[in-house]
């Protein structure tokens, strides 16, 4: 995840890697590209689609798709200078604590991680 500051909410916290899907692009391909650009780690293998949702369906259309890769290879330093943050591997066991402390930023991060934990259990991770 990225540990970063978000100016609109004046808050530091963790975010899953990701970005905007352009018209005609595949969401999983975008997710892999954004992860590599933002972290310097390229997802390897086939993605597992975890969940899709609309965070504010009564106000805007902003679909979110969350994918999981179980492996990644280090390809260098992050190349997306707009998404500056500290890259950190965070154990799933810390998710409840981070959520309680309001250190998981954005619905994509919170929904994606809590969905994963609820659907699979923490299983010692």
C-alpha cells in the first residue's frame, strides 16, 4: 500500500494502489499498470477480481473494481511522480486496527480490504 497525505481531507493514511480507467481500457490492466507506476512493483500472473462497487450511487457514477495479485516483481523505483508516497507491505492482520484509527483512506481501500477479510478470513496472514 501507499502511505500518503491527501490534501482534501487533510489526512495521512494507507491506500491500495490504483487509478482511473480510461474509456475502452480494461480495469485489471489499468490496475496492474498503476500498481507498477506507483510502487515499482509489477503484479505477476492472473488477477483475481475481488469486488466491484459504486461508492456514492445517489450522487455520482464512480465505479470501483478491486483486484488481487498474489505475486509481484520489483522493477525499479515508482515512475508516477503525481502519486508520491511510501510503499509499504502491510500485514492483513493490521487492517482492523488501521480502519479503527481511520488510517485506511478511500472507499476502494476500506471496502477492498474488509471484503477480502470477510470473504476469506485472515488465515494467519
